[in-house]
């Protein structure tokens, strides 16, 4: 099925040409940046999440994806007639296993089933994760040809979601899956390593008498980190790439570098200002996490999407710190700053 011609709409008296893009999980860390990128490019954005954003970049549509049935999702597609659906919904490992199975696996199955029933052409861009690959030997880049062998519930449930998408693509759905490295940058959730570190540094800045230390789990891994705004740009590139280039593909999205996690945290501390003592808590059983080395190979993204990361990790860290600064946090809650 060919992509439809772009429709023209009027915003503030100005004619704009763009596509109707539905972003699922629009209030999440990555989803927020995708909605902003879509809106900035002139697309009509429908932001779908359980709790609508207080300052949406498009039109907010409340929908609990964890409980939405296939019939409800099909009805949603029929009512809103999206040309692109970006699935940025999901549950990470800090939540319970049941929710990860529901959002990362079962929901994706319902989604692709519903979109397969949709009469009009639609492109699905599904955001997977580098953790679908599982552990890799140090020095070995992760290519899309690697056989996935995830080690935890998060990676396993995300892999099942990706497989639903690829199966639907084999049956004719215009769909592509992006395997995203560890996203960082402004708005990183406090459950993530860098988000947690930035939040602790912000609290210390607001409480001068607090102990001058930053306490985190052991920082022994080397991981691939990519700015969340570069992830949004990759999702946009995948949304509008030629069908023959991306349908049924898995495409890595990362920086293509394995960076020492400790060095990133130390740089975050340096950028935050006053000296802070870094304290690493060893795991009680002395074991390390399974993914001690992660480096994506992004050759395919460059070739098929014309995409590569443009922001340095220093820029990501600076903007992360700015996004959690106390004076900005209250403004963001009041809707005075973009989310």
C-alpha cells in the first residue's frame, strides 16, 4: 500500500503540510521528545497516554494501553485515521513483571492485530530496546544479524513485542522496529542511572547541608548511550522512509560507542558544580548485571534512514542537569516549560 498524499491543514491562519502521527506512550521520556519533534516538523500529532500531558505538543487523547482491547484499538484507528503510529509505550525493569508482560508484549500483539484490520495505509514504528540482544562479549558490536538472547524479563518481553511487529510485517503490515540503546538527556526518568544521579545532584544543590556524596550501584559496565532527541529524530526518519527500505526491518539506534558508565557519572558530577564524593554500592551477592558491554552497530540506520546521532554526550548531560534544576522543576510542573 502506498503512503497517502500529504494533507494540508491550517494552524494559526498558516497552511501546513504534514502527516497525522499518533504517538503511543506520548507522556513517557522518549514519547515526549517524539511528539515535540513531530509537531516541530509540521505534523498533526495525537498524543496517546493514560494520563494526558498538561502541556501537549499536539492533541491529547487519553487511553489506557495496558487495558485497551484489540477492538478498542481498531476503533481508535478507524476514528482517528493515523498515517503513522509510533509505539513509544512500554514498561521498564523498575516496574513489576506483570506490567512488563502486558505493555511490552501483549499490548503490541493487540496493536498490530488492530492495525492489520485498518483499511487505510499506516506506518508503524515500534521502539524496541538494545536489551533484546542480551549479554555480548566485550569488544563485539551488536548488529541486527545477532541472534537475540535477552537475560531479564524486560529484554524478553520487549523481544516478544518486536517479534509481533516483525510477524505482522511479514503478513503485509507496513512496520519497522528500532532497537534503541540507553536513551539519555533532558527529562531522563529518575529510575534510570543518569536520571537518578542527576536527581540526587539536584536535591543536594537545593539542600546545602546535605552530605556531599552521590550514592549509586556499582559502575562497572560499558554501555551505548544516545541522546533522546536523536532517538526522536531516528523515529521520524523511520516514519517517513520508503516502505521498501524499512518494512519488516530491525534497525539499531545508538551512538555506536561503548562508554564507561563511571566516566559518564563522573562527568555529570563535574558539570553539576561543587565537588561530590561518588559512592558505589556493591550488589549484596557480589554479582554484576548481565549486560556489562553494549555497543550498537548503527551502519543500517545510516544507510536506510540517513540517520546518525548529532548530539554529544556532554550536551546530553548538561541538558539533563538543566532539566532537573530546582528552579526549572516548579516551572515545568506549572506548564511554563516544555515537557
